[in-house]
C-alpha cells in the first residue's frame, strides 16, 4: 500500500502541471454583417416618377441603396426604363410588384376579386420576366404584395386562393414583403413569404419615422420601411423627410442599411450554415463551414464572431491560402474578432497572433 500515495501524487501533478491544452475560441456567425446592431431597409412601391426624380438622388447623395418594387405595366416603367436600369446599376434593387397592381380594395383598379388563378399567376410571372430582362440580374427577385393583399378572387374563394398566391410568389421570388403589418422583424422568426414592414409611413415626419424603427434597433432586429410617393404623388412623405432619414442612417454605420433582398440573403445564409471547430496540434483551430443554399441567389459574405481566449490578444484568420479581413473589438470577458468570410469558403484557420 505504500506505493499508492506517491503514484496518485504523480497523477495529480501531471494533471495540474502537465502540458496545457489551448483554450478554444467560441465561434458563431454574427447576427448582422460586421456584428452591427440592427438592419434597416428602405423600400418603395409601385414605380413612381418621384422615386426616380427625388428618391434616387437622395440615396446616391448618402451612399445608400434601396429596394424599388415596381409594377411593370405602369407607364413610368416603360417610358423611363433606362433610368430604372441606371438605378439598378447604381446598386439598388428592383423587385416585383406585379404587372398591373391588382388589389382587393374597391377604389383600386384592376380589382383582384375579378381575378382567376391563371390571371394572378401571369401578373407575378410576367412582371418577373420583364424585370430580369430589363436589369439583367440573375440573383433572384423579391416581391411585395399590392396593397398587402395576399389573396384574390371572390370572398368564397380567398382561403384557397391565398395558398395559390403564395405558391406563385415562391416560384418567381425568394422572399416577399407585406404592407401595414407594423413592428420589427426578428431574423430568427422569419416567415419568408410574409415579411413585415414597420407600418404606414404616409405623412410621417423624420422623428416619427425614426421612432418606427426603434424596436428594430433596440432588439437587434430588422426594420423594413415601405414608402410610396416622396415629394408628391400618393401616400407621400416630404422629400426633406427622406433626406433627413437617409442622412441619419449614413451617420449611424452601426445600423446596416441594405436592400430588402440582401437582408434576406444574410439572414437565410446565417440560419442555414453550420460551423464545426476543431483544434490542431499546434494550438490553432480550424473552422469548417457549410453553405447549403442556392449560390446563384445567396452570395453574401458572412461575418464570423470569435470570442478569443483570454490569452489571445488577436487572431490571424486564413482561408484558401490568404489572410481574411479581421477586426477586433472589446467583449465582456475578452477580445472579439470579426472575420469576413467569402461565400462558399469551406474552412477557416485561426491562430493566436499575439504569440
């Protein structure tokens, strides 16, 4: 029995003072690119002259991009097509709002109570074809329901037709926005074909519009504005109001101001991707990523959010033989490294740069 105590002492000493295993960094995908606080999208419905005349210069002035949901049967689309093409070339998104804007409201023509399923599918399909032909983009389209109505036909048919309408939209778009739904959109609780907006913007001043986005900013969520006329036409806000809002968003880079489609792309890529972290023999780590979504549509980089071990003061992130863009920020317990990863990247190598 005399050998037991010394042997046990040796084992304990080996555990306590033997070679230390490197602490593992905690790797997640940031809720928003660059670990920003929240996201905001500026969307504009119907295809209007004031959107080309007033909105486009404001967005360009403040280096922002918006989403324009166009009804391709309107004369402003056909008469000013080169300007819509330029709007897209400048980085703005052109989305589908049907050909003729059929709606269940009695005061709007054409009235969609008179629509058959074949007619409604043609509205969605033909507008999508016209937009793709005009702007030459193949990244996929987004959709907005005219008047926010998600059905058509007579009242007795509208339950069945709602399912049909959503099916038509899903064939020609990868996401869709409602209207007058109100409130922030939680990216982790996203109904991809009925994404909510922040509410009615007509006649609102800058302070009121800012207040509408507050729940999104406070909750790290997404605020989607829906505008119509700007400085004229219907359901309008003043040109100066949009300019104030755009200036505010330009100043506050902690809010990701992006197109409707790119917000959806990042949200869906983040939710669909998986991460696996493994330690290498030299104390570095390999992070493997999956990218299961259609690469023709989902083509945005993701931001890895890495909580570094306390002994790491920085990290070198490598992929495909090159260093990746990396930023450091203070965290609650240790440094946070933000690493931008190009779409399709399968592995990232992390090492302690403070050695």
